[in-house]
């Protein structure tokens, strides 16, 4: 980072900032009636309008030069090739492999086989649950699931599920719990039938305090209602620690893997996305993966000046380092 801060392109950006730090947005539009056309991109079914940012053609050109001098192209290629670009943990960053088409060439064919097998198992469970074929210990079909996790194992599935609510299937209802405060779980359980409730416990180590505490409470709730025999019918685990998940009482056949090359914020594309698939259905979840893969392709091959993720990242660098903007607001809304 030090070499970047001492580079000529960084000094150019600082000069641009000094020149435009008090420029009003109205001035930028008054001086350039074609500003929207100049600073917008349409691809992958999306429109990115970044014309309302404090940039000029000269500033954008300098930011794009920063991408070049920072060897961004080589770093993107390294990620797609499966190199160990997570230097702090010495890990690969391969969430992109989770949404790759099975027919697409993979840098690690064996890994792709494991990904495809996990996805197939997920889809089989989704079908069983939607068709009422997955039954609880008393033989009644599952009608509700409770997803127990924290961080990326909770936020990703919950946010995406809420965003895609118009696509929800009516065959099963979903609930999400992360708070270690027992009231969060108990409030949901009070409305559910233990005979028809399935718990999805997402924990890489299966030792995370908040997740395990809620999972133990869920098991105790089932036992209180007389479900002791075949209690494993009411649990699915997503974890790397099969031994601990099994010791908890979850059948090995009900455990899906997690991988250390998937960062928490990207985990919704993995088996952690099972709650999403249950709510929106297999085909819609496959379409979600396909949409992400399309954006991966856009990111990999599109020139910087038309590359949505790159443009957004460069704007972030511009605001953080020169306007000292430490908070990024995401204001999501719709109007029907």
C-alpha cells in the first residue's frame, strides 16, 4: 500500500480532490448534459448509474489508471486460477467455484465434483421437503424449518430470503435465529409444532457458542415434547466438524460440508444457502447461482471502464481515502 500512496497516480488523485472537493453535483450535471450516458453501465440485466458521484472524466481516467498500476488484472486472474490470494490465512478465495456451471472447465476438477455432489444433495432435500417426503420422528411431514447460525451463516441466507420473498414457495415456512438471548428462539418456537419442525444448524467448527447454545435449546425443546427417538430427523448440520455434529445427535447423512476457501460473507452460495433454496425452490436457487456466475464472467472479462464491480471498488477507494468517508450506506427500496 505504501508504494501506491507514493505513486504518481495517487498524487494525481490528490490533485483532483483538491480541485473538486467543494464542487456541487449540480455543477457537474450543468457542465455535462450527457453525464448519465457517460457514467452508467448496463449489463447482466442490471443498470449501474454512478453519475451521481463526485467524479469527472479526468478523475475516472486516473482511477482506472490506478487499477492498471496496481496489477488488478493479474490479481483477478490469480483468484480465478485458485491461487492463495488470502495472504493473512494463506487460503484460496474460491466462492466463484460455487456458482460455476458444471460443464465449465474448473481449475480443480476434484473440488468441482465435491461442489456438484453437495449441490445435488441439497436439491434432493429441497424436493423431499417440498413434497412432504421428509418426515419427523412421529411420521408427520416437515412444515417449518429454523435456520440457526451467526454472521455470514445467518445474515446472507436471511437477507437474500427476504429480498426474494415474491419467489417463496408455499410448501414450507422458514425462520432464522442468531441471537444468543433465549427469547429470540423461544418466541419462534412458541408458534411451531415440534413434530413438524426441522432445524438447520450452520457452524463450521460446530463449537460456535451462540449457534451451539441455540441448537442445544432446540434439541431440549424437542425432547420436552417427547421427541427422543429419531430426533436426527429434525436436524441438518452444515459443518466441517462431522464428529462434533454427530456427537450432538445429527446423522452423518444429514451433514453438508463447509470449506475454508469460502469466506463467511460469500457463504450463501454454498450449502449455507440451503434455507434460501428451501424458500424459493431449486430452480430459483439455480437461477440465483447463474446470475452470480454471469456477474463473475462480467468481472473477469469486461474492460475496466465498463466493469461494474471494478468501478464501484474504485469509487470506494476515492471516497475512503480522499473524502474520509468511512461509512457506506446501502439504501434498498422498491416501488410497485
